[in-house]
C-alpha cells in the first residue's frame, strides 16, 4: 500500500500549494504507516524536483514525454497506471483546475471513492471517514468511503506546510500513454500577476464602489499588503473587473488568510465562496449589511474615506 | 450536432438547509436547476439559435419524481426533450454510471455538465462520466463555440486561458463565463414544455462508493469586532498583532 501524490508544475516551477499537498500526503502516509510517493509529469529541472524532498516523500517518480499539454484522458490514464504499479490506495490531487479535471477520471478508472475539496485530515481510517464542506459551504458532511482506493483533492491554503526532509530518489517511471483526443490550439497567459487562487491575502470590492474608475484605491490597497484583488459577481457581470476575479458560489471559492470585503453586502452566494477565509474584514456604510455577520473585523463607513486611510495606516 | 446537458436539481442557495440526521429536510426548500447546469443549457440554446448546426438539445437528470418540476423548467427554457433516471443520486460514481447509460442510449456530440453541484459539491461527475464512456473531457470550460462546424472550447488555466480543439463526442464541465445571464422561462415556453417528451428510465445496478454518515454544523462565529470609521490604525493593529495575518 502507498499514498500517491500528483504534483502539477507551472512552467517548470512548483507552487506553495504543492508543498501543502505533500505535507498533507505525508501526514496521511504516516498515519497509515505506508510510504508516500510523488508523481511529476512533463518537463522540469531536477533541482526543482529536489525541492519536493523537503516534505517527506519516499520516492519521486517523473515522466517527461507526452505531457507537454493537458489532455485529461492521457493524464488520468498515466496517473492510474502509476497508482497500480505503486499499489496506491490513496491518490491525492490539488483542488485546482487541473486536479478537478483529472481526479474524477482517475477515480472512475480505479473505481475509487472520491472526495473533492477536503481541507482537513481524515476523521478515521477504518472505516475511512473524512469531512468536506457541502451545500456550498453551509455545512460539513462526514463522508465515508466504502471503496478500497480513495481519491482526494485538497483545497489550497487549508493545510500548513510541514518540512520533513528526506533523501528520496528521483526515478523515471515508464507509462503507456493513449493518443490525446484534445489539442491545445493557443494559450493566452498573463504572467507575473499574483493569482487570486494562490493568494494568502485578498482585497475584494463590490457594487458599493460604483464603477470601474474607482478601483485605483483597491489596487493600491492590495499592492500595499501584497494581496490579490477580487470582486463580487455584479462587478464582473458589469465588466468592471475580469471574470477571473469573481468570488462566490458561481465564481471562485477561496480560503485566504485575510479577505477584505469593501462595499460588498455579503449575499449568501458571495459568502459561500469566502467563508473559509481565516480572517474576514468588512468595510461597508450600511451597519445592517449581512457581511458583518461573517466578518471578524468591521468598519462602518464610506469606502472612499476609509480605504485611503487604511492604506496610510498600512504604509 | 446533438447536445446533452446534465441537470442537477438542487436547493436554492438562499434557503437555509436543515437536516434530519443526514437527510435534508425538504420543507421550505426551493428547488432550482444547479446554476452551472442552467448556464450550460443557456449556452446550448444560444448555439442552437445562432444557426451553428445544433439539431437537438436534450437534458438528463438522475433523481426521483420530485426532480421533474426542475426538468420541466429546463424544457420551458428551451431544451427539446428530457431523460430522468428514476433513482436517488446516491453518490458521484453511482450517478455518473446512470448518466453514462443515458449517453450510450442516445447520439450526442457534446455532453455538458456543470463544474460542481451546489448540494454535494462533488466536482466529480463530469470527469467520471467521460472516463466511463472513454470520451475526451475538458474541465474549467469558459466558452463553447462552433467554428466551421467544429467545437472550439476555451478553458481557464492559472492566469489565462487555452483554446482547444477536440474529437467528439466530448464531455465539458462548464464554469463562469460560459454564458452571462441564465434564461428565464417565458409563458409560451412553459405551455410548450408540458408537451415535450420526458422519458423515465430505470436505473442500472452500480456501486455506491461514498456516503454521508454525519452532518456537522459550522461553529458559530465570534461576534465581529468593530472599529470607528476614523480608526483605520486600530484595524491595522488588530490585523498585525491579534489576527496575525499581515
Ligand atoms: C444563482 C446565483 C448565484 C450567485 N452567485 C454569486 C457569486 O458567486 N458571487 C457573488 O458575489 N454574488 C453572487 N450572486 C449575486 C448575489 O446574490 C448578490 O447580488 C451580489 O453578491 C451582490 O454584490 P455586491 O455585494 O457587490 O452588491 P450589493 O448587494 O449591491 O451591495 C453593495 C454594498 O455596498 C455598500 N456600499 C455602497 N456604497 C458604499 C460606500 N460608499 N462605502 C461603503 N459601502 C458602500 C452597500 O451598503 C451594500 O452593502 C448570485 C446570485 C444568484 C441568484
Ligand atoms: N443527479 C444528477 N443528475 C444529472 N446530472 C447531475 C446530477 N448530479 C450532478 N450532475 C451533473 O454533474 C455536475 C457536477 O456535479 P458534482 O460532481 O456533484 O459536483 C453538475 O453540474 C451536473 O451537470
């Protein structure tokens, strides 16, 4: 038996979420008394792979050829083969665009019980029970997995990085790849911008800001503390901000350490996407705005006065 | 080209959910089409209306008879016909197996699912369905277009997007961006929906690999700590030294 962690790299680099994933996998492997293996696909420098050794893998497996673009069927086939070769009874993904697209395929192929978007260690191993948020963040369900193999995906920024240096070897694993049926025709990427889904600090604003021309102070506040920017749904629907910044039930679900909501009323669909944040700050001129019910800290006031003062106080 | 949209019947997100053991108490719950599925259907209709060569839009739901009002709503919005697999959707795998049977019995080029359901939040069924069928799949889909008779699919990647071509049939799991405003059924649509075919199919045997054994309510949140509008400094101080987040 073993725990297999699938790691995704971004242009040859790992992110903090990968280290969270390994830390989580290692804890489970230790609890189960089995080795943790790590799987990496695609072109990546060995010294980047070496970084994974800090988080306790027993072995690192890599496969280079055939993974230059993401075809979910190819990736799922390859990961399933690795899981079989390594006798994995637990396969762990990151809960992100890539993990979400592959985990279900791997689970169906291995006939594994799959639980997506977990944020904590299992409650018990025998029977295997783990909790996850259901009803879009309203309650937790304790989910029992009845299958021998489990597939999990871990939400970002919910499990701490734990250093655990090992002397794992890096090995190439031979896998039989099917022909890809999808083809990437073009890629359009902004680089250098802090991504909302990776951010530990998030500054978000809503319709209270009145128009796209007023986002200067929001960006300045974000820059001052090194935060990513987000928004409520009407703001992205109006085209004031890009869709990628929309958080909530129909946008992104995030769990940063700090979420500052400015001129956001706190509708339930919005709160569903941010309620796992460790600390929520609300700035709103309406004392009855529901956002204050979920906030840890609040200021009742006009954003156009409060935000500049907040920037000053932070500087 | 024929499209199948997988439609899940979920509680309206604004209703407070209450549980009796692990069972959702149905009283007072408003049922809606899962928001993503509604957007998928909206996009399918837009494509059909644009003359892109869509012959038929079908919907499929796995659920007991209680899901039919939601299915009728999807028909009223504009789907042509509907299939209901007559069983509770017991878990993601079980539900995907049922949907795979519906797909096999038809002739679809594009199968659309939402990225996640608003009740179980499984983030699983689209990918599972594709695997069970041996079809390609694309996740995090933000646009579906038909260019020169071929599907062109946009997906979100970290910090950007990719445009893909694909063999069909294909399963796409759609998210934000796929369509802007969901359609609201018009009177005429509601009348027509009554006469559109809704076929009930018996469930097939399938394993149930996961089950909810307990519902845990989130811990009550401590009361919010307020600062005066003039006291931005006080807030910064608390964030630095109390919450330790900056
Ligand atoms: C199916 C469905 C899904 C949805 N999904 C989402 C989702 O994913 N994400 C999402 O965000 N919404 C979602 N919504 C919409 C949601 O219901 C709300 O309409 C939306 O969140 C409101 O956005 P808002 O808070 O920016 O605007 P409003 O509700 O208009 O609130 C504006 C706030 O700004 C305050 N304000 C105004 N001026 C100032 C000022 N000068 N200074 C300080 N405060 C000020 C006001 O007091 C008010 O509280 C969804 C709705 C539905 C039906
Ligand atoms: N009971 C169901 N019947 C039909 N389709 C469903 C059902 N449950 C989920 N789906 C589809 O699968 C998608 C993802 O659901 P999930 O994997 O549960 O998050 C939904 O958006 C629907 O398109």
